């Protein structure tokens, strides 16, 4: 079995799909590993690091793909980038399939078997393969670090001979993996932290991290979660009451971090222009949903907007701002998944099409798009 580790062609993507550590593990599985030259350079991994781990270095993608059974990438490659690869090449990456029907169709026509790591089911067996969680965790941490850099004031309370400096007030909107890490990080930095989420079960998580939970906690709120742990759609009356509570709270905050991102849909608008203008100059909003349009009405994806002295950070790929750490975690996610695709007896690629992990993540097979959602 031959595994090709391809370099990213998007100049804004510094992460890499394998590290010297995972290369050693792949070789231990019986694979030959070929790494495209400078694939890991932006993440701090040199070609010599990969060579020392046992990989062969290829001059370009075409050379790396020659005879390859598996290709690893961070972002979805185009069909053209896989030119010359053999049919039934297993391509594993973050495929971003929503709204990419034409690109997936081209991948299918190329003969590639495409697996989308972000579609990995959230079950116990797949926890080590959960790229959304591993990358969101880092994004939540980085959001706080970036907010601190832009804020221009102290985070913790400081008592000095010249007077007392108050602690920063940080509000986290959305208590998923990124939100929880943002809460924990802001608390460690000494901020006064509050958080909100529509799922009542998150209240205990928020309070366990030393933050205060904010929500209209009426009878409807107590029933706002399905048996599967997902949020129910709230009534217009509840939404209005919650919006009024959040609006009055945001006006008093120094930093707001929003994390509401729904795959395949525009990000829900949580912060209106009016709310932004209610914040004092020097305040900061970090919008983790900028890639889908943003949770803030005034977010400019990929830019920092300044509105009445309030900075709105619309940075894309926050996990990529910690490329080495993000790559290490992502590479381990890929390794765990590839291990399930390899026969322990023959050491060859042996995809079990009845495996629930394969069923959930496979996008293309035998020249066609096989996931009904993306046909």
C-alpha cells in the first residue's frame, strides 16, 4: 500500500495532512509513504523531518500520486490535481461538500473514492477521528488569544498602587467544542465570563468551567433539547425574549466570541448592527462563523472591520493560525481512520463498504457521487 501526502494548493492553508510522527505509524502499518516536497513547511515540518521518519520525498503532486492507493490532504483537491493517479484512489480530506456538487461530480469522474472527514459520525468509536472537534478546540483557544491581542486592555483584574484595573468581561455565544475551550481559556486569563446556548444541558458545562450561564430559563427552555442532544426550534416569543436579554448583556461586554456554525447553511445572525453599536469603543467581537457569512451582521469574512470603535474579527481558518498543533491533531485523526481501512492480514487497502464510518463519510465511488445529499 502506498500513501501520498499532498501539499495544499490554497496559499491560505498552512496545515498539512501528515506529520513525521504519523508517517512512522503508517510505515508501521506496512505502508510506503510519499510526501510531496515542502508539504509541511508552513506547519514547521521539513522534508528532512519526513525523510528521517521513513518517507520518500516527491518533487511534485504527480510524482507523489504515482502508484498511490491513498491520498491525504487537508482541503479537498480538484480532479485536475489528481491527474495521473490510478483509478479508485482513496482521497481523504476535509471535503466541504455542501454547495460543491460540480466539484464532487468531477472527483467522481476521475475515479477517486472521496472521503469527507467532517462527516464522521459522532459515536464513541470515531472520537479519535473527529476532525471538527480537534480543530474547533484550537479555534476556540485562538479566538481568545486574538481577542486579547486586539483588546488593548488588561484581561485579569489588577490591584496596583495607582488604582484597580477591572477584569475584562467576555461573552461566549454557542457552547460547543469551540465555545467550551473559549470559556476555559478566557477564565484562565482572568476574565469574567458568561455564555449562552439554546440547549439546557450546556448550562452545567458552562458553570463547571466557572462561567455564568445566560438564557431565558422558562418552561420552554427546559424542553429545548431533543433526545439526541440537538436543539429544538424555539417559538417566536422565546426568540424575542432571548434576543432582548442578549442585547442588553452585549452592551456591557468587552469581548464577544460567537461560535454558531451549521454545516451547509449560512451562519445564523446572532449580533445585529444595533448591538455592535451599543458596545463601548475598544470592544472586540471574534466571529468564528465568518467562513459562512458570520454570526454578526457586520462581519467581513477574512477582514477586521471597525464600527464605531468596535473591532469585528472575521478571521478565516483560526485553527490554521496554529498550524503545527492543528496539523498534529488532524494527522492523528486521519491515521485513526486509515487504520480502519487497512487489512491487518494483507496490509493492503481493504475498504469495508458496510462499515458505518465508511457509509457516513464516502462521497464518491465507481465514478459516481454516492452520498444522496450531494448528488
